[in-house]
């Protein structure tokens, strides 16, 4: 091997050693995909619990026509996981892709939503008197306030189930 010219006209002599690390990187990529999938699955369980709480634990979504309650949905990132239509079939939940994919692939999110023109109004006005005594405003915020630690514990428990070896 002949020397090559370096900076300032100096001559550099070198030898190279290559290591094929492709299998190692494939294994790492596979592990990262598994962690992301497990994280999304754990978030889905938390979202399902929060939606269930919003439907059945006071304050609940009002059920006069069932449209608000039936519009409930859980999305993890852009993927719709479930809806509340099995409980209240009249609603129109947000569709698949309603939420953008998480921009940072390492930041995961779960969205619990209700999709009616009046959902936000009902949520933000707890003074509204509904026919059913359990219905009320802040139906999502109240769940986060009351159950934040439980949701966190559920998330960690679900993650643990997915990564036991």
C-alpha cells in the first residue's frame, strides 16, 4: 500500500480493519422496535382505563342521546385503539390518523377524546345540570386529577408485563 498525501504535504501511512456490525445493529433495531411497541401497548391500556372511567365514573359523559359518550375514542400516536361505540353506538369517534404521529419517535402519547361539536363545551362547564346525576363537566380532567398515580402505576405494570424475561 502506498502512502497518501496528508495536510501540508505530509505523507500518511495507514491500514484499515473493518468489523461487520450489521447483525449487532439489527438486534438493537429489533429491541428498539420491541420497546416502542410495548410502550404503545402499555399506553393503550392506560387510555382504555381513562375512557372507561370517563364513561362510568362520575363525572361521566352525559348520555341524553348517547352521541357524546359514543364519540369517545383512544388513540396511541396516530393509531386508533378503540372507541366507545360498543357502549353508545350513536357517536362518531375521531377516525384513524386524527392525531399526528409523534414527531419524536422516542416520545409516545395516548389521546382520549370525545368528538362532538359540544364536547369541549360540556367538559369545560361543570355547572350544567344534566338529566343523569352522574354526568358532569371536567369528565377527562377529573380523571387525570383523581387517578394520575394509578394511571402511572398501571402504565409501569403493563410495561413490566411486556419486558419480563
